[in-house]
């Protein structure tokens, strides 16, 4: 099942093949696409042992390279994720197909019937780092929405990606679809990323998933439209009226469940009216899970004076702009909702930010004024995820404002065309 690694890759040919495959995909019925997705899910299930064996090679290499164990667990290791990953493929099968949906229908005074019809984007180019589950998520969402895709995964998951792409391409072939609906740049050579970003005659959209360096490189070097996101400096603000008993498990979940993912909370802001009571309780609870606290002076004074066994460090200014990917939490005490909104406006990456409050006027202000792709009231930020929000899976979390925002799933992988039906009308 292993695909042979190649020494040279013709990206021009890959682009041409993807464009041809996209035209064929655009003609498929929903039933045909769902049959292909079923074959992919079945193939992944049957090939689980091969996938996990390849993944074990990637995990071992990461450990030998000194990669943090939390990062390996949350991002690279598929051992606990295979069942869920395959289940997500089957969820996508159950979702409505957006392609062909007509909306905004109206009849003009001259009798012309006007509507908009959803169509695939065409060819997606997705560049991502160490999360091999992204390979499957992206491929199945692209297929269901009628798009071909060229994948360029990171070196950390090369063995895992190679096996999974081989399984999915084989499944497509058994359904009579071109295997080139899903293509994989089987090389760790970064030069191919630069080449990919210039394939504007074939690729319609670039979606990078990774750190700031990758996003910046794509924005600065691509001749293709780029949607960026997934950098998660996420916040929760504990307002003076917050239900503190509910706030504790919300923050615990948001920080400790999977600390190396982008929807993990990085900063907790606490109103001064409840800080003396709440902060020590929060820190002792999270400290049991190994959380290290980076506190600004007011928060530091409260936490340092309370009996504790947690690790406490003085926060540096740059800490509040850091996505930790680990069990590190910034803490700040402030006096008003305005200060909280100002802090988030300054430091947020516009991913996921929330308020914990019983004051509905404060809640409405926060929801209206915080300009992030997902804004929460009394809930963990961990729900910013395609599967958790009922989308089956996601291609990425967009923090931009144009064309899509938040988890990008089936509808976000389509565009639309105007459909105008006439009966001899001419413009006077």
C-alpha cells in the first residue's frame, strides 16, 4: 500500500491532471461522490494497521528529534484518532451536498429569472504541517464539494500521509473516478511549496495550515488567492457576574484537553471583582494537570500569595502574543469589560475568544465587538472545529473575512455563479 517516494516531481503535470479531474468531479452526482467516500472510509478501516505502522515511524522520528510529547499526542499520533477520523468521513457522506444548490431566486420586472447556483472552486492546494488527519479531512471535503486537491503535508507525517493517500487514490479508482482527484507532493523539499504557490493556471485556492512562518510565506509568494488562519491566541474573559462554578470546568477543558491545538485557550482575563476568589481556585485546578501560569503583576500577586504547588512565572509582554502549543496559560486581572475587549483586540489572532458572564448586556457587547471568527458565551473555545460544529470535518479555520470565516467545510469550498433564464429579452 506504500507509495514510492519520487526524486523529482512535475508540479505542472500534477496541476494539469488536477484541472482535468476537477472537470470530471463537477459532473458527478451526489450519489456517486458518496459512493467514493464510502469506499474511502472502508479502505481506511481495512488499512488501519498499515496506517498506524507508518504513523509509528513518524512518531518515533519525532520523539528521537526531541519533539514535545504533548505536541506528538495532540497533532501527530493517530493511535487514538483513527476511529474518529473514519467516523468523520462517514459523517461527511450524510451531509447535504452544496453543489448545485440554487438560492436568491427572483423574477425581474422584464421576466428574467435570476438565481445563484453553488459550484465547486475547482482545484485546492493545501499546505500543512504535522497533523496527518488533515490529509483525510481535506481530501473527503474536497471530493464531496466537487474539488480536486493537491496536498503538501509536512515532513513530520510523511510516512502516514503517503499510506493514507495511497488508500484514498485506490478507493477512487475502484469507483471509476480519476485517482488524480487527490494528489500528494511526496517530497520534503521545500522548493515544491514555492512552485506550488505559482501554479495559478491550475490551482484556484491555496490553504495553508501551520504556523505564522508558513502563512507569511504563502501570502508573500503566492500568485494564487490564499486563505489563512488557524493561528490561535485564544482568550476567555471571566466577567464580574460569571458563574464561577461553571467557569472552572470551561477553562480546564479549553486549556488541558488538547493544549497543542489552535482552539486551546492561551489567555484567561479575570475581572478584579472576582479575581481574589477565582484565580487561586482556577490555578490549583489547572495546576493539577501540569499547567504553568504566566501572570501579569496583579494576577501574579494574587496567585503568589495563595497556598499553591503550581508553577508561577511573571509574564513578559510578548507572552500575550504567544500560541504556546503546551500547558502554559497567560493570566491577567483587569477592571472592566472595555479593558478585556481592548486586550483581545490587541492580542487576539481572531480565531476563538469567549466571555463567561451572566450579564446579558455585557454578553451582547462582547459578541458584537470582539472581531474573531468564533465568539463564545459561557462555553469552551474547543468547539471551533468542523466536526464539533456539525460540519463533518474541516479543511482549515479561516480567520480572514473574505470568502470564508471560521471552520471551512463543504459550503466554504464552493463559490457560485449567476443563472439568468430568459425568453427573448433584450436590454433596452
